[in-house]
């Protein structure tokens, strides 16, 4: 319990670096923040040690209320808003981004090439498993579940279970049977 109190006190100093930090939120150290004035953290957000939060080229980040984020989390936004919805749980060693590096210019180092920005959004009440990568252009609907070590890119409907590399829908909530049923990779129920 003492360590959480020290994290809460540490967060008081981070408030000067970030746009906003809500009530009862804490960010454990070590933490790396780049361009923190474009990062907003809601109420009761818990971020464990080893996080890296970055915004580039007018990117913005909003982490909504009651979100829990495990250790060694890396989040990058460039050029537009990236939102992590309320009541979301993110396990350790997860990477989320809304940008890719262009690689098409020959003999130019990839870090010197332009960013390709694609909207990325995590809607409310999602769970992202350990070691997952959420790539640029991913939209996770409400209460999506992402399996451990999945590599996710694409648009996924509400109440989907997504797993694999590349990730595909493996289950969805069926409102008719009120159960989570297996699907084909396109998200159609298997009969």
C-alpha cells in the first residue's frame, strides 16, 4: 500500500508536465513523458511502472476514467487524438499507436521518413492482454477482449474477442443466446 501512496505523490509532480490528471489517479515511476501538455488522464486511472507516453506533431492522448494500465506500457499519438475509453484494463508490455513510419524512400533512414497517421481508438470497457500490440488504424468497439501477444490492426465491432498475429475475431457476444459464441475470422457466428 505504501508504494501506491508514493506513486500518488509522484503524480502530483507529473501534473505540471501533463495537460490534466484526474482525481485519485496515479502514475508509477519510472515514466517517460514526451510533450505531456497534450496528454489528459481521467479520474481513477492507474498506470504501473515503466510507462512511456508520447505525443508528436499535434497528437493528443486522452485516457478516460477508471482505466488500469500494467507495467511497461508504451503509447504514441501523432497528428490527431488517440482515446482509451473508460473502464478499460490494459495488461503489461502493451504498445498502442496511431502512427506508422513510412519506409518507401530508398537510402533514407526510417526514422527520418514521414509519419503515416491512422485513427486508433479503444472504446470503453475493453481488456487488452499481456504483450499485445495495437497498431495504427485500429478501432476496438465497446467491451472488446484482446488476447495476449496479439498483433491487432483493423476495425472490430463491439463485444468481440480478438486474438492472434495478425489478430482476428474468434468470438462475439450473441445477443439472441446471451452467450459468447465462436465466430469465423470475419466475425460471423459458426453454427
